[in-house]
């Protein structure tokens, strides 16, 4: 709040500072000391008077602004005193007119999707990006390298599409990455086969022990990974399915209540187009306590392949799009809305 008494006192003290040397006969040390003390007091009072004149946003921080005004007024005799007061008045009462630039229209720049991709890639749309031959080669190479950080089930189909690319560098990189995924699982299979032989030598073959059972289940899992990640093609795929099914059956002989393995068996039989056996395996997994929502999509797919459209429709009606994985939602919506 503005205090006129402070301003009046500052002016009186400043006048006293200048009249002191005259009364004390000019150039004596006492005259100089009186001037400096009175001038310092006048500068402080002036700063306290002028600070409320400043706009609120310009008076912050208060201590620093107050010190600056005292320093300017004290350092420059008379001119500094008058200048500080004048500056405070100008800042308070003179506001520059604000001009707002008006634009009638703004033309958007041409957008090129591939120029946005720099160092990180999203899985969505990556397939079309890799297949776009107008994209610079370096960007496509970086996109392929980024596939090392996603699951094999996502990376493998994308890499297989690149195998038909005209660029030899891209094809070689895709071959190498696919081979790396396959070799990693193959090494794990070799290790588990060795573990299985060791376990059978220790526990015997009449009644599989826990180590044997564990190794057998791991082998079923690993051969299933060849299929799940789409790494096995043709005869190799048939061999992987047969091996995974063989080891799955070995575990189910000892653990017939293993619901997830019954689902695995159903999917393997489904892949071999042994539909009747697959349907029984799916039903068994549900009876053993596996949530129906996990099995219903495979049962519906099986019914559709058997051309049983009515049963397919009834099975899909039991699925809730809100609780299903994103890739299933369009299929559920299609069947529930009648296409």
C-alpha cells in the first residue's frame, strides 16, 4: 500500500543530505559522513515508498527489487534518486498496448509418416512401415533391429514378410534374426533333452520322478514355442507339433488333472486337424476348472472350421467383448451384430 509519508520523508532527508555540507563548511570529513548517512536513509525511504508503485508481477522478489532500488538511488547522487522515482511512476502508469496477431488461415505442412520414426518404434503399423519401400533404408533397418525387444510371436511374422523384400541387406538381417530366435529355442531343447536323460538315469523309467516330469513338461513347452512364435514351417512345424503333443501326453499320464495342459493338447490336436479329439480336450480343460473365457475362442474356431455355424454363434455369444483381448473384440462384435 502506498505511503505518502515515506515519500515526503525521503525528499526531506535527501534535501538535508545536500544542505549538510553547506552548514558544516564544505569539505570536512564530518560533512561527507553526514551526507552519506542522510543520503543512504533517503535512498532506503524512497525505495520503500516506490516499491508499492510497481506492478505486482514486476515487484517480485521484493527483497531483491528493494535492494536494487536502494543501490541505484545511493550510487548515483541526485540523478539516481530522481531516476528511481521516475522509473517507478512510468512502470505503474504507462502500459504498452497489447497487440494480438490475427490469422485468417494457417496451412498445415505436408506430413510424411516415416519421417517421424527416429529411434523408437511402436508395434502398431510396423508391418506396413517395413513393407513401405519409399521409407529410407536406414529407418527400416532401425525398425527391424527394434524387433529384438518384442516377443517372438510378434516379431516372427513381421520378419517373414521382409524375406520377400528386394533389398538384400534387409533379407539377410531378417534371416539372421529369425535364425537367432530359432537357435535360442533349439539350444534350450538340447539342454532339456540332456536333463531328461540324466533324470531318467537317476529316477528310472518305470515311474517318472519329479525331475523327469519337470524336464518332460519343459520340452512340451519349448516345442510349443516353435509353433506359437511361428518359427516352424512345413515339415518342421508338423514335427514340433508331434513332439510337443508327445511330451504333453507323458505329463498328462501322471497329472491328468492339469487343466492348462489339456488346453495345450486341444490346441495341438486342433493344429493337426484332429477335430473330434481336440473338442474333447477343450471340454476336459473346462471341466477341470480352466475359465471358460480362455477356451471359448478356440472352441468357436474349431466349430467354424467344422462348418458348424450355429454352434460357433452360440459360443461367441458367451464371450464378452469388454473382457476379451483387443484382437478378439472385432470378431465378437461382428458375430453379435450379425456382420
